[in-house]
C-alpha cells in the first residue's frame, strides 16, 4: 500500500505506473490514441462527415422551405387582413349610406304625414262647415215654416175677429168685378 501512496504523491505531469499489463508492450494511452486514429480513419472511409454535413444540409433546406412557407403564409395573412380591412371600411360606408337613406326616408314620411294630416284637417273642417251650413239652412227653413204657420194662424184669428159677413160680401163683389 505504501507504493501506491508514492505514486499518488509524485505529482502531476510525472509518469504514472499503473502497474497493469501493457498490450504489445505499449502504454494504455498509446493504445487509446491508436484506436481513436483507427476510428477516425474508418469514419472518413465510410464518409461519415459527408453524411453529417448532408444531413445538416437537408435540415437547412427543410428549415429554408419552412421559412419560405411561413413567408408565404404571412403574405397571405396580410392580404386577407387588408381584404377584410377594406371590407370593413366598405361596410362602414354602406352603413353610413343606409343611415342617410333611412333618415331621408323618415323625413319624407314625416313630411307626407304632415301633408296628409293637413289635408285631413281641411276635409274635416269642410265637412263640419257643410254640416253647419246644412243645419243653418234647416234652422232657417224651420223658422220660416214656423213663421208661416204663425202668420197663418194669426191671420186666421185676425180675419175671424175683424171680418164679418158684410166684409165677405164686399170682398166677393170685388173679386167678381175683377173677373
């Protein structure tokens, strides 16, 4: 155990005696170096770096295609956004035009209603005036009829009071003479 302490206490950079068997008389680090060189040569012979770069190139191409597709999709999305913005602006203009049309139509309806109501008031006034005139004529006719009846009754009474048989004879003579 004492010898392993000496090996550890020697320090860094000093040759280390592993105490293990060596392959073909070579140190283990030489064997590892040779095996790495053989591995690198086999990789070069099988064109592993070309496969790696080819795979990377394929990935790069795929990513470029995805980026191109994303650019196309973005352009399409912007075109759709612009189209819908134009449609919204058109819809707003249409809504304003519809509001103006509706307001004009409402004003026309109000004006027509005012005209119709004035015409109706004029017709009803005319009808009322006609009814009043007819009632006045009926009243005048009624008064005349009553006045004629009253005059007839009064003249009958006067004639009956003031007219005697002598006046009748005299009146009859005048009528006969006039014929």
